């Protein structure tokens, strides 16, 4: 084992043998680890291999340029991601099914000093030698609703998976309260559509037979005198299963379900309805109800508003505010974050920065911190330059003593260097130019259409003209996507006419829901665009990928390794390379991160053609719409104005939006602590900070104030 050199000689002798002997079983491990000592194969001084390893480590250390783009060593995307042999789980494989829905035990998980919620300390995670999380620190306590924000691929969902135990961190510690149960609501709601609503809620309690069988299995394992760590895990799980068995009191279960159903908006008549008969929004309520029936001590949400209509999103906001459970929310819905979050954690270039307040407050505070940091950096730069000039001027003369003092001052400045604030590169893109369309872009005349016994439209007529940006809004299932397909001729109406204008002049580009799922998983990022636009210049395609935050090392990355949000960005880039003068967008912002949404909004506003968009993203609608079509129970109401005009004219939507705006201001106001409620120590600290900030300023404010006096 100590000498790796004899190994190649033994291997040729074993190759012709059909079966290896049982004894050399550890040899694959030796072979697997053989590359590690490669820098120092021959015996040498103890320091030699250490120095070589250090140099090698420094050489492959990933780096980012000043724009935050990865410029480290080339990444071999063909190499499968290595999985550690020891996942840190002391539970035997034959018992792991009992713990399948629990947070997996790990040496990096502990209760620490946490009594509620969760705390992450110095958490690190790499993928393909690239740091995803680089020393992340933040926490979520009782009474807090934390919003995790950042680019797609920044590691937000990774952190949720680390918290639940689905993924193991490379370094750091995840602290959870003892015995806390985690509720995790993902984008894909876990429901069985063949069950009735009542049966689905009952399923959250588990199967009594399985619980009893698992209790018996744990008791038998405890009789085998396992190690202390495993004993503790088994005893804790046994207590949990016994609590579940106690809860399997039919009367208590029925009473708990009866209590939660009206809170979720269900009526008694819904008990016997199949889950499949409900829309995605109502299935989300069922999934949330199943989680809450388990009485979680921490709630995690991963893009909960995707595919939900406006009414359901607003219901979810109101309902979550009524819960007194710590929450961590990953979402790119800016209005949703504004309504809910009391704290915002930004993940940027592997680091986490915590801001007090909701999304709007986070944006304002980030801008303010960046400006202050830039002032401090510029002041530091000027002082460094002043000391260098002084050294250059005084060195070699009779004032060498002053030059030496200046050098010491310079050394101290460089030891206490002020970091230049990182400002994300503004990423803009434009839809490619195309010929002008006909004046009438889409026409619907006396259309009646529906499915089975449900009529979506009856004698509906409307026209969309060149240059309009039309937003279609309404509940899920009211016919918005259907009308878009009818206009394109993908479906034929029962009666009436629905069509695009002049087919020779109107060049249509259609972005459908879940377009990202249609990408070829085995193709690379750049290859996907090249095949979508074979006539485009390669450099233009690379530039577009750069605008969509795919730096050069990632151009060869296979689609199967992309996160959901990265796939959405690539799908949007693929959509963009097709010239068109009519854009049909069906839920384009689903899975897009906030910077990508902002780029899309800017591109749409600059687009000279016609846009027809379906969306439930209120912020997106405010930015792009010049006309609103509101779908409601078979009728389409036309509002000849932007989204603000729609809210003004629609009493119900306007009153609801005003109420939400009031709640948003209350959330923001709650974060402001009145001075009269502060302790003397807090007042003194604020006064000290204010004085420190003033003294560290560049003097620009004073110069402005006294400009008239000096000039």
C-alpha cells in the first residue's frame, strides 16, 4: 500500500483472469487514491511533497475576474461528478428507508445554540472544482421570513437541500433546533391525483401498519447493541414514530383536517372530490396543508409561486403571514418577496450578505452600502497614492526620515486595504431586427370554444394591432393559453375565426410554458444555440451567452448539468436568436431569476414589434403592458391602458392591490425601530456609527455644502 509503483506490474497479471481474488478487494481503493501522491512518487524530505501539494492546490484554485466571471482552470464537463464514499450517514443502508423523509444525519449538522429555525456557519460547497458556496453565514429564527435571492445557479436551492440533508456540505456547520421537523414545499407539488382531497390529507399522517413495522425494526436493531451515535439516532426516530402512532387517533386526525381545510379555502363538498379535478393552485394548497398537518418547526419554499395565478399567489401571501413558523423562501417574484420577507439574504459569488427588510428595502440598502464602500475605497486609493508620491519626493534626500515614516504609513494602509465594491455588469440584450408586420397582427371574430362541458369563450371578438404590448391576465384554466394557440392556428375554434394577420408579413416567435424542458440534455450550451441559429455568427452567439451570464468556461457545459434557472436562461437565449416581429410569450418569467427578468423587461420595452404576453408576475406586468385583456368566467374585458390603468378601472383588482400595498408598507415599517423604543446602549452605538461614517467620508458632502463660500 505504501509503494504505488509495483501496482502496474500486478495489474497485467490479473487482466486475463475472469474474477479477481477476494483478498485484493481493497486494491480499487488504492488505485482510486493513487493520483493523490503523484507529485512526490519517490521518498524525499518531509517538506518536499507538502510544498508540491501546496503549489498544485494554488494552481487549480478557482478564480473570478472583476466582473464576477469564472476564470479558473478549464472544467472537464465530461467527467462525472464524484460522490464521496462516506456520506457521513451512520445509519445502515437497510434502515435508511425509515429515515427517508427526515433530514439525513451528518457530521456537519448539529443543534449548537439554536433553539428555533436554522443557522448556517461557514458553509462551503464546490461542483467540478468551482466554488458554489464559499463560507456562507446566515440564520433564520422564529418570527423571521428570510428571502434568499441571487442569480440562478448561485446556490440558493443547494442551500435548501443542505438544510434538509438531501445534500452534504463540503465544509461548515448547519445548526437546527433539536428534533425540528422541516416542511419543504417545492415547485412540483407532492400529491396523488387519484386520491380524494380527504384521503390526501389523511395520507400526511402516514400508514399505521408501516409505522408499527418501523417501530418493530428499530427495536430489533437496538437489541444488537449498535454504536452510541446510531443508538441516539434510533432512539430519536423511535420517539418520533411513537408520536406519529399516538397521533393516529382517528378522531384527532379528523378534527385537525376539519380545522385546516377551511383555512386553506376548501368547503365540505370538496372532501370527496378527486385531487386531479383541482387546478395547480389548489393542488399547491393541498400540498401545503399536508406539510402543516405534520406541525413543522421550519418551512422551506423553493419557487412556490411558479405556475400559480394572481389570486392564489395573493392568498398564499396572506396565509403564510398568519403562520408563526420560521420560513426560508427562494423566489424570483419581487412582489411576493416584498409582501412576505422580514429579512433578505443575497447570494453573490459564493458569499452571503444579510439585509434587514423586504426586497425593496434590500435593493435600497445594497445601493447605499455600495456607494459608501466606493467612497471609502476611493479615499483609501487617494491616501495610498499620496504616501507613494511623498516617498518618491523625499527618498534619497535630507528628509529620508520623513520618507521612512511615509513608507511605514503606506505599509499600514496596504495591510488595512479597503476592498473595491463589486458591481455586477449591466447585462442588456435586444431582440433581433425583422421586417415590419402588417397593421393587424391578430384577429378574433365571434369565436366560441371550450373543452368537454366547459365553455371558455362565447362569441368573442377582438383585434391586436402593430406595436401593442398586450398582457393577458386571469385565473389558471380560464383560456389564456388556449386563445394564444387559437390565434396561431395550433387549435381550431368550435366556431368563429381566430388568426394571425398577414402570414407573409407577420413573423411569429412563440415562447411556450416549460420551454426549458424541451432542451436536449446531452448538448452543450453553445451547441444548443448554434443548432438553433445555424446562420448566425459564432461570436454573436457567444456574446449573447455572455449577456445571459454564461461565461466562456461554461459554453461546453451540458444542459443536464444546468440548474432549472440556468435552463430557463438558455431557453430564452435560444428564443432570442430567431428574428420575429410578433412575440407570443406564455409565462416567460417562470424560473427566470430577477436580473434575467429585468433584462427581458428592458428588451421588450425596446422591441419595435408586437408583444402578446401571459403572466401572473405583477411586477413584470407593470413594466411591459400597454393594454390588458382580463379573462373572467368566459368573458374577456379589454382595458386600453397599462397595468396601473387596469387596477384603476377594475374595482376588485384595484382594491386588492391597494390592500397589498398597504401591507407591504406595514412590513417595511415594522423593520424600523423607533428611537424611543431603543435602549441607551443601542442609541449610543448608532451615534458612534454615525460619527464614524461621517469621519470616514471623502469630504464631498462638505465641499458641496460650502461650495458657495469657497468659490
